[in-house]
């Protein structure tokens, strides 16, 4: 296996632009496999109805999908390997399995955004280490009031998937339910507009996922040094089709991305989210180099 830390004289970008590196270091995961066909068994009508009612009132819901539980151990192990190699965690999206986890949730996304929904080039992966005193991203709204239709329904969604159990001790998500947030849907959405008692912790385990509209206030918690393991998770964003893109390039859920397209998308994430986390100079340089050296699709 090729350990990045022991390859002298090469920049981070030089080490990651070769497909063989990924195949050698992450055996058991695939790059460029067949895109799975949509499953015939979508969410039950009762689950769709409950998710809809919770989205309307609280701006989020929590659900399960069996594939997430199956994929979580392999994806969590891959994130740990990325950390060992001192690589940015969004490189998890080099692998089909990360994409397929979100593709599997398509019927639920379509229920809220329509069958022509699009995947946005907005995704991330977290490894929040309690032993290092780390925390998730600070309180924010993903896109704010612009992500709500005039009737209050969502124009875009975030889906957040735990790869290890997320608890208050290791930095689970916290949210201000829409119906408890006096600033929700107003121009002044940069603050937390609720009584502290209304803030809700959202512990989840692999096999579950969280989905929220992009106007609710949410954040990742501060860890405790007594937490038994890191919080590892990933998220992806979606929007309605047939409207102005919130970000480009948009993608259909069945898109078969090439190795080069994945590299470019990951480099884009590293740069566009640098306001949310400390960005090392070598990582910024690597992302910029990838975008310069890896050709864009024509």
C-alpha cells in the first residue's frame, strides 16, 4: 500500500491524481462501477406522510434505510484511512459506495423535491475526534430563506448520514425546529431565534439519516473527551429541478461520474467550504492544483 506520508518529494496533488493510489489503499471500495438501478421498494406511504408532516412543521425529519447500515462500516473505515493518510475527508466521494448511499434515498428526496430533483455539487465528510477536542461545524443555515418556496415548502434539502453512532458526547447534530424558531423564514436568519430549551439534539446510528430543509438553523456539537469514538458522517445537498441552480454543476442522481470528475468535485468542496473549517495551506494548494491540472468534462 502507498502511504502518502512516506512518499518523498511529491505534493499532495501529485499523490492523489492517480487512480491506482486509490485502488491500492482502499481495497474493497469501487470507482466507476455500474450505477445501481432504483430500488422497487421505496418508503412506505406512512413513512412518506410522516416525513412530510415533520418537514412542514419542524423543517426536518429522521428516517432509516437498510443500505445505509450495510455501507456504514466500510465507509467509516475508509474515512479512518483518509485521516491516517492525512487526506481531506471529502475524498471519500472518490468511491461509488458514498454516492450510492445517497442515490438509495432518491424516492424520499423526490417526494419532497419532485421526480426531476438534482444533486448539487455540495457535499462533505466529517471525522470529529473527541480525543482532539474537536466539534462539528458551527451554527448556520445552509442557504437560508432563499431555499424556501413562497408556500414554505423546500426548494433544497440536506441529507446527513452517520457512519458511526452520533451522540451528544461525540458531537451529534443539533437543530432548532422551524416551528420553534422566531427568525425562521425572515431576513434576519443569521442568529439563533429560540429559547435554549427548544434546541434539539439529534442522536442517530448507522442505518438512520437526517433530512432538513436549508433554512433551519443547525450545527454539530462540541465533543466530550469521554466519548468512546469519533463521530464520522457525510452529507449531500439536493434541489428542485427546473429552477435556477443554487450551485453548479448540478447532477442527475443516476450520473456515472468519471475519476476525473470526482477529483474536480472534491477539490471544489475543499475550497468552497473553507470558511467552515481550518484549511491547511498544502490542502488549499492541492485543491487548486487539481482544478488546474485535471481537465473539466466537455
